[in-house]
């Protein structure tokens, strides 16, 4: 298959995102390509399945969680955040424990945290699980995200420490994760940290994310 053929299929899949009222025909388009030999096409399917929020889409995402390509699994874990039930919780928990790729595993952690946050009134067991994962040295930022989400305000300091990372993608991740869950009472601490980063930040992607979070401060 040529690059043009792959791009044409990807464009077909991506065009569904702009449709206001999705129907069975659109879903069948995704289903047609969900088992395609090309991993990038499968990853786009995983991304788009979140738009449907149906049981059929959910079970296709479960299948994609076992894909042999880590990026496809990453997109599947990310999309499952929109399907908050006990089955999804278990699928993601299993991924957190067994995923072999660090990027995919990190997405599994954050999606699991978001799902259980919606499902559970109390998070004692969830916190215990995260601390067990954290103790292994894996998914440190993502575990701190979950701990903060579950009410541990001290975890925020750990997240902000990652703004000192030499890896700009990690600095971007910190800002984006905090943007999703920051509490109003912590606004000043977070604002001070990102303003300090902005003074020396040279990477456009990070500066752009800082500008986005700054607009959130104004709306809180």
C-alpha cells in the first residue's frame, strides 16, 4: 500500500470527526479499517472510536488494547476514558500492570484514574494501587496525577517538580495534565510555577501550553 493510499484512508477516518450527527454508516467506516494491516490507520480508528460512545465502539477499543503496536494501544487506552464502567476499569487496570511500553502504560494510568474517579465515591483502594505502582519507579508523573485527582494535594508539588525535566515533552505533559484537574485553591501555586518556567522556556510547544493554561487561570 502506497503512502497516498494510506493518507486517503486516514483522511476518510479523520473526516468523521467533523460530522455533527454520527450514525451507523460512520461507525461502519471505522469498523472497516479497525483491523487494517497499517498500524497508523488502526491508531486513527482507536482515536475516532471515542466519538461514538456506544457499546460497539467500546468493545472494538477493548480489542485494540491488545494490538501488537504500542501506539495503537496508546490511542485505545486514551479513548477508553469516555467509557466509565467496571469492565473498562478492569481493562485499564490490567494494562497498567502489564503494559510493556512506557508511553502506552502512562496513558493507561491516566485513563484508569479518570475512570475510577467517576465510578468510586471513595478512593482508598485506588490510592493504594497507585502507590504500589509508584513504588516500582514506573509512571511517576501519571501516578502523581491520580493521587492529586483523588485528593492528595501534596502530589501537586511532585507534578510541578517535573517542570524541571530536560525533556520538553514531559514539561508539556505536566502542564496539560494539571490543566485537566487543577483545583481553584491551588491556582496561585500552579500559576507561579508556570510563570517561572515561562521566563526561561525556549520550546514553542511548551510556551504554547503555558499560554493555554494561563487563560484557564483567568476563568477560575
